[in-house]
C-alpha cells in the first residue's frame, strides 16, 4: 500500500481516536490500533477462498433500531395529516404504509447489494456516476421531472417517486474513492489531482442547484472534499479547494434573495418579520423541543404536528421526537448516529490497513454522508443551522432516501465482511 495513504489514514484515525476515545474508555494507543488479525485461523491455507461469514452485528442492530424508531415516529407525525384539506383523501395510515413499502424495497435491495463484491463497485464507479448525472439532467426536463413545492427533484415511477439526488450521494462516494485510487501518484499536484474532481463536483452542483436542492449539494460537496482529504491530497491544495467551495456558497447567497432572506431568518427566528415567514418552521420546531422538556409529552402527544409544524414527517421529524420523547429520545438518536458514523470510519480504516484503498475510502465516504447529513438535519431542527430541506437519514419519510441509505450501508457491510474474510487468511 502507498505509504502516504497509510500515513494520512493513521493521522485521520488518530484524530478520531482522540475525539471518541474518551467515550469508549480506551486509551489513545488502543483507539488508534486497528485489529487486523483478530479473526485469523492460522491453520487455514492462505490462498484458499473461504466461505463469506461474519458481519458487524452491532452496526446492523443500530441501523435496525434507527429504522424502527423512524417508522414509529413517521406514523406519529403523519397520522393527523388527513385532517388537512390538502391530504383530505388520504387514510391516517397513508404515509406509514408507503414508508413500510419503501422500507421493504430498501431491505431487499440491501440484501442483494451485500452479495456483490467490492471489485464490481470499484470498476462500475465511473459508470454509476455518469448514470446519476444523466438522471439529474432528466429530472430537469419538463414532463419528466415532477414539481413539488417549486422544486423539480423527482422522477415518477408509478408506485413511488425516485429522487436522483439521493443516487448522486452514493455515486459520489464511489466516484471520489475510485478517483483517488486512480490518481494516487498525482496527489501533490493541484491540476492533476484536484481540478478534474472539482469540474465533476461543479457540474453536479450546477444541476442540483437548478432543481433547486442546496441541501443535497452541501452533502455531495462534503463527501467529495472529505474523501479527497482522507485520500491524501496535499493539505494546502485541500484548503484552497475548500476556500473555493466556500466562495461558491457565498456567491449563491449573494445573488439569491430567497436564500439570503433565509439566512437572516435563521439568525433572528423570533423577529416578527420572519416568525410567520421564512422562520415559521424553525420557530415551531423550537417550540416542539421546548414542550418536550426532559422526558417528552409521551408517544403521540405532540401538538406541533397538528398542522403547526410543516413537513413534520420528513425534514422536522427530530422536532416531533423531541416533543414526544423529550431530551432523552433526542440524545439516544444523536448517540446512535455518533456511534454509527464512528463505526463506518473504523471499517474504512481497517480496509485501508488491509491495502483495500477503494473499499476503505468508500466506507469513510458513507460515514461522512451519514454523519454530515444527520448533523445538518439535527442542526436545522435545533436552530443551529439555516433550513436546508434535508431529511434525517434512515428515519425520515422518503422512499428514495431510504433505499439509497440502506444500499450504501449494505456495501459498507460487504466491506466489513471482506475485511474479516481476509483476516481469516482467505481471499476476496
């Protein structure tokens, strides 16, 4: 394995170890070590392919727990929506049944995805990225893309609507990891290492902003920049790229009256000029958290979901959790995302230590995606960040997001399974 890639991963691993070690009760040295030989069967022939067995059960159970709580809270947040004339023809279980349907498809897709070796995804990464870009173009075509709330983000597929921006997040994880493997020798040179990736990100961002979907663009940019950093791009070049990205956001805000007004509303949500306008969702989200106090009002006891808090079952699901389950419920959700993100990074570090750079960077890219999007959604709900229109991964209502989330996590689970297979002395 390239020594610089290993050193960069060790530095990144050290940062994570110091950050999270105090919560696990382990020393820095213990946290930084990667247990490469935990499951080796010495008596087994090194060149013999072994049967794929063993997986990260703790990760699976945490994901199942988030999915289960999300299902319950989606039902609680949406049960009163049929009282609204806009949803007058819907049954109280309409959103729950659609969520369960999407969850079933997502689980089947995840089971199939987990059977596909990482070598296939590494080869197919550029093709999948191009396919995602084609779908982003198609969704902007009148008559193909579906417009909801002045945004053209969905392609109708009969039983459900597909959101290409969710596929782009998976595709960017793959493409960025594949790109860094192919450009490993050129990481010190800005033009050769960063510029092609910047062009790909710029074109993707242009399409996402045309929908518009600023939240998805932020997550995709976060994934690409994070994978570039973990892949070992020169530090000075990385920070220069970050400054260019920040400049892009500043230009978008400068030339968009709506986004600029949203920023001011976020800074002063209780101002009468914003409380009934751009800050309406935020103010009612904060009221929901205030009503929840420590233990909450009890499951189903939310008042804000009764047509006060818009999009309670999607973007602001955490606010309903805070009102009904209180600080305790919110803290459990935050800790679950914290643990899951840490575990995804650990699997990625382990893959890199086994000289599987693409698999390792992809797993860490998914960790950046889940942790980053979860942080943004929680920050928006709590009033720490401006409203972005991002859902809470694995929990909010939304078929495309649920399917892509579980498929991405299934690929990471495959990375872990192949890691264990190699550590037993087998081959992949």
